[in-house]
C-alpha cells in the first residue's frame, strides 16, 4: 500500500520535474536550476553528516573546485562535455587527497579544518593568475555536446535535474548496499563500528569523496550556466547554507535533502522578492536571508533534531494511522 | 528521614526502578544490597535529586549528601578544593571541621585528587559529602575496589558519625558481610524491585540471601 | 634589526588580540565542551558598539566598557541558545553557535550597515630600542597580559572559578555537590563574550571591523586555542603570540598576501599532529 503510494508520488514528482522547465520563465528557471544544484550538493552533505557523522563547513570548496576545473578546461579549448566530466572527478580526487590527513580529525576539529580548507582555496583562487584572481574567469562557453549547444535556460534545467537524479540514484544504491548499512553504525559510534570490523577510515574517506563528487558536478554545471566563476561565488556562507538545507531535510535522507534544499531556496527567494519591493532598505535582501538561515538552523537543531521533513511526515502518518512506532 | 514510596524511574523506554518502596528512619543506618545492574545507583542518584522519577514520591527530611559510586572527585583540583566545593550547598567553605574528623585529609590537602590512591580518594569523597553538613548520607559502594583494612577504617568513621551525631545513613553495598555488620536493617534490590527486606540478622539467615550475597561475596 | 623588532612587537600585539579571542573559546570549551563558533562575533559586536558610542560623543572608557558589557550579554544569549536546552550534544551546540553567528550578521547589518567601521584609539607611538611601536599596540599587549593574569587568579583562587573548573573536570560530580552545571555553562559563555569583547574594543582602532570580520577572528582564535588542545590557557597564549608574530613577519617581509594561509596551514598541521597522538576514545567522549 505505502509502496504503491510511494511509487505514484515518485512518478508525479518526476512528471512535474520534467514539465516545469517548459512552463517556467527565465527568472523562475534560474531559481529552479539553483535549487537543483543546491539539492545535488545537499544530498552529499546529508550523506556525510547522517552516515559518516561528520560536519563539513567547507563543502563550498568542492563546488568551487568543480566550477573552476570545468571553466579552465572549457576556456582552454577542451570540449565542454570533458569539462563537465572532469569537474566531479577533480573534486573527488581533491577530497581523497585532502581527506587522508583531514579525516583523522573529528567533530569540531573537522568542522574547522574543512572551513580552513575552503578559506585557503578561496584565498589562493583570488591571488593566482591562472584562476583570474579576484575577478575570476569570464566568458566561459555554453555547454555543448557535438553540434548541440545549450543555448536556453531550460536545457540547463534538464541537465541539472538529470544530474540530481543521477546523484540520488547513486546515493540510494550506496545507502541500501551492505557497506551502507554498516556506515549507519559509523554515525553513532566510530569505536563500536570499528570493533564490529567495519573499515571505518576507508568508508569515511569514500563518503567524503562521494559528497565532494556531487558538489563538483554541481559546480561544473553552475559554471556553464552562469558563464563565469569568481572567488566571490563561493563564500563560506554557501557551505553553511548546505548544512541548513541538510539539517532541515533530516540528515541521511535523500528526499529530505532535496526537500530541504527546495524549502530553503524557495523561502530565501520569496523573501528576496519581498525585500526588493519599493520602500525596503537596500540591505533588506541580505539581512532577511541571513536571518532565515540562522533561525531555521537554530530552531531545527534544537527542536527537531531529526529534521523538519521527517518531523512533519511522522506527524502526518501518525495522524493517518493512529499507530505510533512504539 | 528518607521515605521512598512506589518509585518508578525509567531511561527512555527501559525501566530502571519498578515500584520501589523503602524508608530509613532518623538516625538509622540501613543497607541496600543487590547485584550489578539492579538499579542501586539509579536509586542513589534519584535520592540525590539528579534523576527525575517517572512516578512515585521521594521525601527527604533534611539535607542529603551522596558519596557516588567510583568516588567521582574533581581530579584536576586539590583535596582542599574538592572539600571546599563539597560545601557548595551549605556555604561552608572552610574544611577544618572535616580535617578534625579525618585528620589524614589535612596532610593531603594540597595534593591533586587525581593522583591519590583509591582509599584516599574514597576518604576525600567522604569528607566532601560531610562538607555539606548533611542530615542523611547515601553511600554508594563504599568498599568497591578497596583493601579490607581501608574499608574497615572508613566504616568505623561512618558508624561513629551515626552514633555521635545521629547521622542517617543509607549504605548501598555489594559486600553483604560489611552491610550486615554495620546496619541493623537491610533491603535487597534485584532487577529494579525490592525483593525482600528486614532485620539484618534474619536476612543473613535467609538461605536465598545467604547463597546470593554471603556465599561468594568478596570482602 | 629595528625593522625586525618593530615586526616582533606588532606581532605580539596582534597575537595578544588573538589570545583574548582564543581564551574565550577555551573558557567556554572547558566548562561546556562546546566550541563556540560565535566567538568572533562577540569581538565584532563590541568593536561596532564602541565605534557608535564614541561617534555619539560618549567619552573614552565609558564607551569601551559599555561595548565589552554588550559583548558579554551577547555571550550570555549565545549560551542560552547553545546550552540552555538540556540534552543538546556538543556538536549540535556548535551548529547552534554557527547559527547565532549568522543571525548576528542580520542584526549587525541593520544596526551598523555593511561597511567597515573604525574607532579612535590611543594616538601616537613610542620608540623602544630604535623600534617604533604604536601606543595602541602597547595597550593591546598590556590589557591582554592583565586579562590573562586576572583569568588565572579567577580560576585558581576564587570559589566561583574553582566551581567552573569543577564543571569542566567532572560534570557529574559537580551536580552531586549541587553545582548548577547549566548555569555555570551560561556564566562561561558570558565570560567568553567579555573576553571577545575586550579583543574587539582593542582591535577596532587598529583595523576597521565589519560584520563579517568574525570569520578571520574565529579562525585565528581557534588556531591558537588548538595549540592548547582547547583546554590549556597558557599554551593557548603561547600559540596566539606565535601566530601573531608569524603573520606579522610574513606581512612585513613581503608575504602579506599569504597571512591567512600561514595561520590556517599552521592550525591544520597542529590539529593533525595532535589527532595522531590522541586515542579515538578520549575524543569521542569529549
């Protein structure tokens, strides 16, 4: 019964997802694309926090690595498709490289280390010549495959949501695999997991690299869509934003991550519209988005530690079935 | 002095104490026996107000101090500081009355608590509890991990305080010999329930109690 | 040579400011086990407050003290959010303090705008053994030294300070003797706010502060605190001074652009070396 319902819901979501790019105008499409990209990164963050029990305050760094990789390749004459493939690969390789020393850290140490990683990366990107310094890289060609060129926003929307579907599929397979179930133990206690014979270090590294891969792919699509990348596109706040989305959606849940990304993106967009109404002070958009991120994060962590989406769905299902879990 | 009626304590879904009823009269010394995991420390923590009961009542007439299982000192602080902090509730910060009671502590005053021997640590825990000028004392596992001579020394101090100052004592012990020797009355707690209780001499004669707590008991 | 001495003294001043931020982190972490991401925010709040109060014509001294008290209040409020609710895990508390830091952005922009602000400090400079040093730099060093001495006295000699140490040493035992651990945690947060506030008030005349300066401040403070494993104030002080001198030297000898990388790289190396030495168990329980 629930299974059939889930399938129906899934098909409905898929249909709406596919239909939306055809009916949305360009400004709405921009939101739609950014939402999809954010969801892609958030699925990885949620996997990392929910399954490996690790907080990364530097997920924006992998997003940036993906974007810069794709942009540099495309600007140097490589086919855009190669750039798009190289983006997640470069992010994954960097994660493997950085992860070996970094993942010996835990808890707040890892949080600060990943934050430091992003700050160092941004600072370097702002100073090096080949990354274009603070101005960044501009004039990135449109995404194309052979003779087909992605000239309209709707193509990027399809590309984004295809990427997101791929990310969700991979994550689903990882979670339901045997190692995935072992991973769940990791989040609660590393010592218990290690004593149960789980190769803790290797699994953590794999999840870290996987989450970086997703961020890298999102970054690759982002650079082709916007046509430029700069250090300013990847502030520390963007990493915090992914944590907010993951926490709202409920850590370690795929659909929760997507729902969290959608909820926060739409909320911030809505407030942005509100803040740009005539008569509002010029600082209103940034103030409102900071306030929303902050309040949502605090309230959800303190009062709904399992996330907003699971909390709501549990309440709904309880009302429907009247049979609590216990 | 200590009056527990129909006490239920649970951790999440697991119940640690089920409908426990026991009393300790003013100036009385009563023992509580039971194996590991029976809920003895849960009862101690509930009496000290550190755990909130799910139902039932706990009444304590006067100030109650706890000597927790495993001493639980402040290892980074000196003995003198440990004692001074014991007076947090009573406002008594000068440890000299406790030094009179336990002169050995005066010699140890400036040592860090974490480096002391088990017996010395138990003495600090004892002294720290006395700093709050308690009317009742709950002692959780006085003898655990201590040499018999050290235990006997501490037990003698406890008995003397009970005799001279009328200190009410609930002695939570696995060592039944010690418990029956010190206390005229005792309760037996198993799996969160009081299974039997009464006069120490009678309990010591009960074959079930004798085989469970006296037969293989380590002194 | 005199250039070297100038850089050294300036570096010590920068390090002293970092040490004040870091000491706040250490005080809060020792008592509550929480790493307070909003520690840089306290300095920003105090810096912006002084600049406004001085701008309004409030005299020196009064402005600074009021600003530091505002920071202490900010610390208390942060503590209420982070550890006020029983059962909040340290990592959840870290995320809450992160949220508080972002919330502060919104409040600060509304109150002060998003442009950097400065405040007048002590004018003039002193020549020491041929090296010129700004008077304000000397003030920073002096106040930081005094603050550390007072902290040592407070924790080592006073009853309340010992009760705070007791909470850090054995929270269960603290509850056994009747200490309200939660209230002590709030006190630690207020004290952390106070220390961060002092840093902010001292630094604002040297380099302008804006709402997002907190990231640089907290990262430097955390890097210094990491030297002392987030618990040992004296090692933290040494780490902060080392960091300040290293950064100032790097800037002085022409590597100014890489100042932040020096600090962050040092922090990463220290953390990774420490993690290699400590068993996992103590970290998980901590």
